[in-house]
C-alpha cells in the first residue's frame, strides 16, 4: 500500500534491563493468560546479558517443574517415548525433549512474531526426521543454555544473604525474563518448514546471548547496593541498561565512540551527580513508556495483517536503540554527554508508531462492520496520504487521523465505501507495479522503474490530499471519486514486464 513502512523483520537484540522495563507492566495483566497451561508452580528464572529484545512472551519453567497436561493423547505419548528409547537418550536428554515439546506446543510463545506452534503429530514427525544424532546436537545446545542459567543461579545465591527483599525480587525478575527470552528464542529456532532447516538454524545459532548471565545479575545486585534508597526499581533498571550498552564491545564496535569499562561507567554517573543522573534516567524512562504505549496500541488492532508492519517497525527501533544510546554517551565532555541525552527524542519514533496504531484501530472501530479487511487496508492508505506531509507541500499537513475520521463521518458510510472501492483499483495497480519491478534483474532498469513509481506515488498522494481540502464533504466526495491513477501504475507494470528477465 501507499505508505507502508518498508522495514525487513529482524530478530532484534537489546539488553536484559530493557526486558525488565518492557515486561514488568505486562506481567500483572497476563499472569493467567499466557503459558498457564504449562505452569504447575512458579520458580526463579534467568537473565540475558548482551543486547536482546525480548518480546512479551509467556513464562516457561524448567523441565523438572513442568506439568504435562492430562489432555495429551496417550497414543502419541507412547509413540514419542518409544522413539526416544530407540535413540537411547539419557534421562537428562529426555527431560530436555519434554521441555522443548511444551515450549513448541504453547501458542502464546512467539505469537506476536508468528513462530510456528507444534501439535503432537508435528513434533513426533520432527523427532523422526531429525534422527538420533541431530536431535542430540540440538539437545546439547539447549543443555548448554540451561547450565549457564544454573551456574549463574549458584553463584548469585552466595550473594543474596546480605541484600534486601526488594533487590531479591529484582534478581528473581531478571531470571524470569531471561527464561522468557529463551523460550521465544528456542521457538524461533524451530520455526522452519523442514527438519533439516531446523537443524541448520541450531548449527548456526550461538550462545553469545546467554553467556553473560552471571555478570548481568551481579551487576543488578551492585547497582541496587550502590544506589539503595536513592533510585527506584525502574530507575535502577535504566542504570543497568545503560551500563550494559556502554560496556558492551559488540555495540558500535570499530567506531570512534567510547567504550566504557564498568569503573569508567560508575565514575561517569558519580561525576554527573544525582540530579543530572535522574534527568538522563527520565529521558530513557519516557522512551520505554512510549514504547509500551505503542505496543499496547498495536495489540489492540484486530487485523493481524495491519499489526505486522507496525510490529516490524517497533522491533527495528528496538534494534537501533542501543547504538543510538551509546552514540549519545560519546560526547567529548561530561556536559556534551548530558546535553546530547537531554536534546534527544528517540521516544518520538514510538509515539509515531503508537499514533498510527491508534489511527488503524479507530478506522476498524468505525468501519469494520461496513468494509472488508482489504477495504480497510485501502482506507488506511488513503488516510496516510491525506494526513502525511509531502516533501514540497508541508503546508497541507493539517489533517490528523481524528480529524480525518470525523470528516468521513460527515460523508456517511455509503459514500466512504464508494470512495474506498474507487481507490482500490489504483492501490491494486500500485501493488502489481511493485511486484513487477522486483522481478526485473537489471539494477539500473529496476532503479529507473522505482524512480518512476515513486514519482507517480507522490502525484497520487498529492491528488488525494488536495481532494480532501475541498470546501464541503460533497466537494471532497466528487473530487476523490474523479481520481483514477490505475492506468499510470498499470503502465509501469507493463514496462517492467516487457523487460527481459
């Protein structure tokens, strides 16, 4: 469609404290709705150390405390047990398979990412196709992650005796969010059409996202001890997040930006002083708060096809934020660092996503009973053209989405549907032109065609915008109904199709 965000999906990675910030508000709303069928009793769970984005997935508990549902078909259980016995797996390896089975069967895990859920038959087929040797390699990767968690838990347990209950809860939450992330990550590795593809994903995967668990949790304890009574729990989460970003050599590696040691980081905070430290923490808190609002707005949208591009955009900004933040701390002086952060406005990216999601939801609320899903998509594209600025025509960017839908209500449902159906021809032609251009193999010709398409899209956007600035609703209706750019885009399709592929 006309103004869809062109962002390829990335399995983004941010740091654990972001998970704490993102997940903590969601947990209370969803403790009975996600993963409930898997959980027999709660346990502590682990932490992620290097940059990861943890989607708000369900909590999965260790295999020893998982309760296999009574509803699982006995016959398939026997088949799986028999198969595993032929593989001659150890008891620990069998427990690992049971853990993986429950993760893959939980629809709530990786739901937003669209990861495949396995029923019993599909899981049995996977095991059969993998065979003993490849399954053992997958299990070995899983057990390596579990051992990292247990090693961290053992080390951290030695430090818990002298800390207060609030800090204990933060450590517990860190372990919970670690395993949340791991369950989603594990399911992503199994999201492949064939067993050999699953195996290849495991072979190419790395434990680098998990090897710093111990240092991560120790850092949380150190922060909590150093700033006890001075910073709130959420503020401590931000300090941990900043520390992990600034001390991580993988973020902006090979650039001019300073990489801090842990000592240098805490020295920086000391030099900033309490008031300025609170100021920069509040900037990040606002960013994460706006992100939560954006995610909530996206999840309120009914149509999955409308959610998907917004989620991709959200994850893209998640992925970029660590580098952005590290760049802000690259100032030459302490004043430069403080000024960089206070002048930054990364939250606007999430504000824009939130407002777009709210606009999509408002359109659904008002017209889902009258328009099909594809027609609602056309209406979204018309709205984006009318409410968005043109590069050389910024004075026309006076509509917001609320005013847009208020104006449509004055037209009436029947006329709105006529406008949508009329515009749909053009948007279908736009989509066809995009597909045709992508099939052109010659780079220069493809660029020329894309330039032509971009020019026509700008012309059509301007025409839609100008039509909505007529004096009366009836004038707008007549102006929009007179627009038909489909022939222009059909010509681009024809030109692209005529080129030898």
